[in-house]
C-alpha cells in the first residue's frame, strides 16, 4: 500500500504554508512548527532535505528562514514526496529494483499494477503545490457513511 511518512506529510504542509504566504520573505521554521504543532527539530530536518533537493532555499540571519526555491506552480507534489521518500512504488518489485520476488517469472499482475503506478505518478507529477492550496478542505462523507442505517 502506498503510504506517505509523517516527514513527507510535514514537507507537504511546510511547502504549502510557504506558498500560502506568497511572499519574498523567509518563513521561520519555528513559526511553521507552531502553526502545525510539529516538533521544530523534525521540521528543520525535513526542510534541510527539501533544501538539498533544491525545492526550498534557506536564509540565515535574524529574519531568516525558508522560502520556496521556485514558484509554487512549478513544484510538483511528486517532487516533494520523492525528496523525502526517494522512489516510491505500490509493490516491492517497483519500489526496489533489486527485489528478488519469487513470483517474477509467473506474475500476472505486473502490467496492470505498472499502469496503476504510472497513473499515480502522473497525477502526483501534474499536481503542483499551488494546486494543493486551492483544494477545498471540506471532508466528504464516505460511501459507508452515506449508507448508514437510519432507524
């Protein structure tokens, strides 16, 4: 199952926060950590990884912090995820090229799963951080919620 780590959640939250500020001023790590109740040290490590991948820029000094390295519309969700997770896959054989799956020669689901994985990648690559800021945060009921017994 494709599942993102907490660090990746925090990375997406941080870049979206920076994008929402839409400013040329750096955003303080402590400010972001307090806003989302994230441990400052953990967020600092996440931001360092994003910096190494060229997604954010750090500025030192009393008014220092982080800002996006490019426009939010030019940063894909996939690039943020891969900055923290590396290559992601929905099965071990796609996640780890060196996996020695005993079913490799007989596997009848590799092609359909590859198509699913490619679709997921395409979606994540086509969605920008700017796109994420425009999505509604309203939670829609799930099918089981709408089918609940009303007696």
